[in-house]
C-alpha cells in the first residue's frame, strides 16, 4: 500500500523549487474524501480529486490541477 501523505510531503519539496509553484506550502491528503488540499502562501488553496489514483496517477493529477 502506498503512503499517499508521504508522497504528497515529498512532492512539495520538489515542486516548491519551481517557478510555477514556489509558493506551495503543503499538500494534505484526506483518505476519507480521497482529495488533496494544496495550500499556497500567496493564493489560498485548491482541492484536487485523487479518488482511486495510484501514487503516480495522484502526482499527475496534483500537478495538472494546481499549475
């Protein structure tokens, strides 16, 4: 079983090094709703639906929906 919160935590580290997502503060996985809340320091937050996603599919969905 993949640790989706750990994937989110590690993904933040990489994405905040980019120009597009320098202001990404956190990615919080909610297993009940199968969503990820992306929180930014300068522009609020976005909710990403990651229902039934594998780890790699979740990464693709997060990046595709928050950029």
